[in-house]
C-alpha cells in the first residue's frame, strides 16, 4: 500500500519553482515578483509554513488563481521540506490540516498543461483539487472534460469519486453523459475542406485523420505525464 503521508514528486521542475506563476504572459507576474519556495532552505521552509497558514485561513476564492497557486506551491514545498504531511500541518500551528495540505500540494504536482488552465482561470482551483486526486492519464481526461463539457466543481468531484479499481475514468465520464475524446473545433475553411476530402478518400472519420496528423506533428512532445517546465 502506498504511504499516504509520503510527499509526491510528480513534477520534474523544482518544488516551489514559479514556472507558471512567474510567466508574465499568463499571470502578469515576472519571475522576480513570483514567490519561490526552496524545501532545502530552512528560511524558505519557514516562509512556506507562514504562507500555508495564511492560505488556509484566507477568504480568497477561486477568482485569485495566482494566489491559490502560490498557496499550493507553499504546501508542496513545506511537505518536502519537513518530510511529511503531519509535520507540515504542525508547522502551521494548527492553521492548516493534513487533509488541506495534501490536497493543495497535489494541485501543485499536477502536470504543467493542466496547471496552465488553472492559472488562466479555465479550471477552477477547487475543481483542480479533485483532478489531482486521480493519477496518470486520468488527470488529463478529467481536466480536458472540464474544458470541453463545461463541468461544475460538483460534477468534477462526482466523476473523480467514481474512479476506482473497477471503474475507469472513461467509464466514469460516460456515466456522467460525457463522450471521452469528443471535441468541437473550428478550422479555417481550407483546412476543413482538406480534412473532409482526406477522410473521404481514406474512408475514415475526420477525427482519425486529425489524430494521425497530431501524432506525426511532433511525437516527442507528447508523453503520458506532461511534467516538463
């Protein structure tokens, strides 16, 4: 059985590094303005503990995505710095619970492509908490369903809770009336014409032609766990 108190380390970028928060094109913050947390630096760990305590007692909602991502980064760095969720909670003097820190640390560990949508406001941070409960490709399926099916936080929680050893994310989505892999796209007229022509000549659905085109575009850019900086 996995150790529930052990910190996860899904991201390849340094823990607490403001990879997205420090991108002015996404958040308006520069790398210098974004707070960085270093789990190997005692002073930075202390700052992370203070940040987590404020985050846990703050009334800031989903609208301030940068603030939430900073809080999530602080949770992750604090856990790495002290070695466990329990000790991390103790460092906040009771302001944050083990459950709170675990949930938000896992949001910080989501793949970059998902966190980008959180930073842009496309995925609510409270929905991201439920996406982060899943592992592997299931996180992507649920995140993209949020974007394509306009899921509410309650929808996301219900679907995430349905996934277990016998129910796949695809089955959970279908049970919720969502077609996994379905996407409505707008294409330039010439591109749409060529897609339809090619699909007809090859006697294949347009989606199959698009899938092949994407795979051929740059196959080395796509991995099951998109954790690059």
